[in-house]
């Protein structure tokens, strides 16, 4: 991708290429953070379900 192109998913703007790269990096970081929180929540959910089944409640 050339520095002057707008990446997919980013609204066209007059931002400098360095600022576009920073926005892309921040977006990826936010997406990974949200995915990590979701994975942790699912792991806790599975733990509670398995514990409940083992405990017999």
C-alpha cells in the first residue's frame, strides 16, 4: 500500500500518512483488547459452568 492511499475501513481524510498509520495501529490494538476481554470472559464463564457441573448444584 502506498502512503497516499487510504486503508480499508478508514474514512478518507486529509491526514498525513504517519497519522493514518497511527490510527490503523490504534484500531488494531483496540480490536485485540476487546477480543482479549471477550476471551477472558468466556474462560470465566466456562470455569463457572464446569465448576457447577462438578459440584452438582
